[in-house]
């Protein structure tokens, strides 16, 4: 750019900075192609903004293949004038899968680490809620479209437990499930900087974070209406159509 305009690179940088231009950055996006996108979105957002009476609304998902990573050399602690440091390379010491359900109203999380990520483990997780949620309450579960959640044995179990109601987010719309926001928190605060010499060490850190979360839970407050989201999605689709011309 500087060579084409016959100016110095510093001049180009000043012009870009003064106008907030950052051409080196690229933001990713994904618009769902789910044919039932509107219907599913309205359903899920309705649970957030107008939850049913005598019911529990749970955002459920699995954080799979959480790695127990150990660093090849000791990390250095934070000190004045220097950030905490750790080696860029690491040793893998196994993985676990975190099954988690976020109570939308209370902000509490029920979670369990299991070695595998199949419908058998998901059924085990559902049976836990059958025992723990008071019998007089319906259970509305917000889920993604992973095959585990739609396995024939899961469907059979749900048919025998009619107080459990699955609500599926549209494809490519994980942002609609609030537990994904909680997964981001636990990743940043308990996992990413951790040093774990074994899977039990990793599980202990996850369980400690959940215990701290549940001792002082702070629910995520959903504010966007379905109409506002649909309008934004329509604008995105129009922009894509125009870019393709």
C-alpha cells in the first residue's frame, strides 16, 4: 500500500489508525442453513425470556477431549513488570469429557467428568437429573444437534420420562446455548493455564471450579429478543447475497 501510494509505511499506519482500520484482522462468522432456523431460535429464546412455570430450564452440552497438559519446564510466576510465563510445548497426559448442565435461572452448574462421549454417558447424565430434580418439575433441556443427543436409546428413554423436554438449537448456532459461555469461562480460568500431570489432576481442577461457581452462582442474563436476532440474521444473508453478485 505504501509503495503504491508513494508514501512511507508509517503514513499508511497513521491513516489506518486514525480511521480505526485493521486490515490484518479477520473475523469469522457462520450463518445457519438450518431450514427450521426461525422455529428453533424462537423456541430457545422463548425459554430464556419467558421460562415456563413449575419447570427447570437447563442448557446442556459436553466439552469433549479436555486435555490434561503438563509443561516441559516449570512455569514462572507473575511479577512486577513481567507476565506469568510457561513453555509453548507440553506433554499430553490423557483426556476427559465434561458433561455439564447450566441452570438458566440460578446459574448453578451440574457437571460430571466421564472418560468417553457416547449416548451411554449422556443417558447416565440424564438419569442423574431424574433423581435430583424434584418430581413436580418439568425439565426443559437446551441441546445441540450432536448425534449422541438423538440416539434411538436416548429417544426411547425420553419417551418413558415425559417430563423431560429436549429443545434443539439450530445447526451452526452454538452461541444460542448459554452453557457454551460457561465453558469459555472454565477454559480461561481453570484449564488453559493449568499444569496437569494426570487426568485425575485435571478432573480435580474442573470440580474445584464448579464448586466455587456454585457457591456464588451468577446466572447469564439473556436480553436479545427473537425478532432482533432474526432481523440481524436477515441483514447478514442480504449482505452475503450482494457479495456473491
